[in-house]
């Protein structure tokens, strides 16, 4: 349709070159053009297209500033006799930020557990009977006082799980990719260019350096020093501490130092959102279950719900998923629905009084329950447990032994050991409390690990006296046999079933009886044995008594 405009509706404001006149449209003429455009578009036109049509007809845009308006939407709202605004998804529409924020707040009160971004527009329209401006979906991320937009991070690595339920996660980011490339180059150069200059010569607390983590060099920071030879370091990208010798540390290559130090630590401190343990104390079963589920798990995903910052400590409250992002993959939901956090602590005492080596059975009564961790399982007739309550004390003891004996290692003398002696022995680069079983003629000693229940052959040169401070904690290995079964010989299949059910698991042990030993071997600590029922309390529906499963194999 054609549009005609009378010159009388224009205002003359000057001339160019003394001949060409310039006319400016007045308010009435602008409205007349808008009516003409709208009449030609029976089904309506978007605001953006309206501006284009006006420009094609008049050679200029609608003069909003001269008309006294900041935006085209504001101007159109001021002429309802000319333009009727309808809100359609996908097109620009009048958008008052404060008004939309208030509506979003109302919406989130109804959906207090959150809402997927893909569902927001539909829910908004259903609740307020109008379309949501598309710009809102972008602006939401800036409205931190209104809501937090949860981004789902994929390919997340959970590097550490602490006894209080705190997790440390590595989230994918440009920094993590850049750091991986830098460390890859460092690992190649440190191996090929090993010199004395790469050793850390002047250690101090806070020193930034490299240390071996899972067979690769990783960024570390010295957190404590024990003399000049033994250090405690923190692997800052994994939030994992370790005790190492000074000779195990390396300087960051000069060419990589600036870039490597600039990248922030990649371990993010996290808590599982909406997962609360009674009294704040996580049960041993819950921690073991969580570690088994998430440490080094593939296809981990994280959604950050909120960030807490207090006294320089930042904690991300997250939903953690393994294997997918559906409710069935939610670690948070699985923990809340399980009995792992609700089970009351069982009554138990220290298995052996501190500072003594008395018979463990004098501390226990038939029917008493203990939280235990099964460290090794051969078959139902023999397995070794540790009392869960003292596991952190054992870890601390092992660390102090490492420091003490590492400092004495070069000046140590060959010890004359005999059967039955309780000593310290270096096994797999760690110092253990052991009891001597046999002294062999080839210079080796057969020992029993008093805290882990393993039997090892150790060179006599790696045996040292166990000093009094390291005798204060009760020996943690508790040999046991399964109650409720009568069979003495077990098939390989039965032994495998038993190991899969109990080894390296946190269980509840209920004492049935204790086994006396002959007078002549009463000092052999590995011969003492409890008879216990083992119970797996991690199942949702009911507790699983291990002897009931093994009875079917008899």
C-alpha cells in the first residue's frame, strides 16, 4: 500500500547551498506513518522491523530523543491510540527490570528447589499470563540478589573427601586446560633435564614447588617443616596433603614459573547441598560410601547452587551427579534417602587400653557393637578389622613415625631382633608397628603388621626399636572370624564372595565371643581372634548380615 505525506505536516529548519530545504517530521506525521505501516501488516510487526520500515519510508529512524523518549518501547507505550503492544516470545517487548525481578522472586518462592532454565519461560507465562522477555534469560546471571543461575559442569574430578563430608573438586575451565598443558611440558622437561639446580635447596613454609602426585609432578606448597629434611606439602590442585623428604621436591622450571604461579589452585572446596549429618558428624559408612562413589569416578557432573564466603574461606554448595544428571544419578539424593547419615553411632570402646598390650577381649562383651573397617579378608574363618573411631589417630601416628624414623635413618644401627619383639619396620616406604614372627638366616625378618594385619618379609636393616611415644595408641589390627557359620573349609568361589562383600569396607561388627589361646603362644598377637557377626548397614531397605549370605555357600 502506498503512503503519501503532505509537506504541510513537515517543519522547515534551514537550507543547504542556499537551495535545498531540510524538513523535520512533526509528532502527528510520525504517528501517521506508523499507522500506515501497521495497516500494511495485518498480523502485526515486531518492534525491530517497525523501525526498519519507518526508515525505508522516511529515510531516517524515529527521532526518539526529539520526542523525549529513551527507547522505542517507551515511545510506543505513550501512543496507545496508534499502537497496541502484544507480547510474543522471541520478539522484543516492553521490559521493566524491577517489575520482572519481583515476578521472578514470586516464582522462585513457589519453586523453592529451583527450576531448569529451559522451563522458566513456560512457567513464567503460566503464572503471570504474559510472555517472558528473552533478554531476561541473559540478565538472570547478573541478578545475584534475586537468584543464582546454576551451571552444570561436566567432566568434574573429585580429588579428596574429608571426614566431615567436605569434598574438593576440579572443575573444567580455561585455567585447568592451560595448567594441564604446562604440567605436561614440565613433566617432560624435569625427567629429561634432571640437575642439582632443580632440587629445592632453601625450603620455607609457603614455598611453591613441585612434588610427585600419582607418578607425575604436580604443584605443591610447603605447609609444615620438621627439621630440614622432612616436609609436609599440600598439592594445591587436589587439596591432598603429603609428608615428603626434601630430596623429593623440585623447583618449578624458570621458563614456566610465572605462568604456573599465576594460575589459581584448581581444587574447589565443596559441600553437598541439602545433605546434613545429625550433629554434624558423618558416619564412617557414609564417608567410605562417598569415597567409593566419587573419587576418581568417571562422568562426574556438578551444579553449584550457592557460594559462601566467610573469613577468606569460600565454599561451594553443590549437587553432585555420577553417570548422568538425572535424579537417580544424584549423590545428594542417594545419601539423603539412605540410612548412612541417620544411623546412630554404635557403642564401642577402645579395643586395647592406651599404653598397654592387654588382651583385647577384656574390653568387650558378647553382643557389643563396634564400627569397624575390614582391611584384609582371606575367608570367613580369618579377616582383620580396625576400629573406625581411631583411624584418624592411626593416620597421625603413621605420619609422626615417618618423620621420626626418616630423620634417624642414616644414623641407625643394625638391631638384634628376636621372635616376639615389637618393633618399627619400614615397609613400602612407610614405617609400621610390627611384631617379629621369625628371624630368617638370609638377613630377612618375618613380621606381622600390628595395625594392618598383614605379614611381610623385611630386611633386618629396616627394623628399628619402637619408641615409647609410638606405643601409646592401641594396636589397631583385630583378627576375627565370622560368627553364624559352621563350615571350616571354604571354596575359592565362597572366599571371593566374602572378600567382595567385606574387604575395604566399613561395617558393624557384633561380638559373639572371643577365642582363648594356649599359654605358650599368648604373646603372639596375631593368634588372638574375635568371633563376630558382620553387618552391612548401607542398604536402603534393610541391614545385610554377612553370615546369612555365606550360609548359602555351605
